[in-house]
C-alpha cells in the first residue's frame, strides 16, 4: 500500500501548503479561484465523459448507480461527516464539510485511483498511484487555499478507498480490461461534471450517490451485457 500511503501524505502536505497560502488571500480572490476551478473541473469531466465507446452502457450504469446510491444514502453520510467536522473545528475554519466532500470526490473518482490500486495489488507496481499523488498534491494546494482545512481530511477516505482496492486485487489477482477502463473513465467524467456544477453553485447534485455507477459499469463490461 505504498502508493496509497504516498497519496495520503501528498494530500495532507499539499493541503498544509494551501492553508498557509490561504491566509494572505482576500475573500473575493478565493471566490474567483473557486469559480475558475469549477470551470476547469467541468472541462476535464467533459473530456473524460466523451471518451466512452458505449454511451448506452454508461447511461445505464449512471441510472442504476444513482438508485443504489440513493438507497445507501452515501451523500448523506459524507455530508453528515463533513458537518460534524465543521461543528467540531468551529467557524474559524469555514465550511470544513464542503472542502472535505468536494476533495474526497475529486480524489476518489477516476481511473487512476482504481487502476493504480489494482496494479499495486497485483504486481506491486505503484507507479500510477505515485503519479496520482503528485497531481493530488497540487490539486490539494489549490483546493485548500480556496476551501480550507476540509481538503486535508479527504486524505483519510482516499487511503481507505485505494487501500481496500489494493488488498482486494492482491487477494483476487484480477486485472481490469482496457474497455472497462475506458467506460470507467467516461462514468467518472460525468460524476466530475456534477462536482463542477456543485462548485459553481449552479445546481446541487448528490454526486456521492452516483459512486455505485463505477463498479456497476466495470461489472457490465466484464459481463459483456451491452
């Protein structure tokens, strides 16, 4: 789990740097940075979503995943934990929950987290997760400067999420096909677009409740249903 541990540390360190920078940034600058990040995240998500070679499968996975997520109340659990952090740390740290939920989703959604964890579990190669750690560290700096300390707490679910995948892959010894990676990337892109809309405060989307779409699309590809 060296890759996941490195990712954990990169987010914590990046968040620390972002919090240090945050002190000297006026509020209006933070708002503009958040808006620009929201647009950039949306463009990244759109590019990922358009990579699909089977959009019907992606749409079906999103729909089924949304139902599963609503039943499991994943978003509510994340929001509750975020609100508890905000209450525990006090108003001086701002909306800790917002930073935690947004950063958690951004760091966990995407092919690199899953493929990198599987690769590390199967053959011990942590190269993808090391590359992801560098990217997440940079993102954490920018996010923490705009959203505060909540971003640092996102390192915890990232460690558990990727670590769990690594352990499962080491036990099962199964890799993921290129077609599954392609459709996984597309589903992740749609979820990232949802995050973008939340960041821009255009529409409140319960993105966490769409997370089951990721394992569902992988399952569909493996079963070759569509």
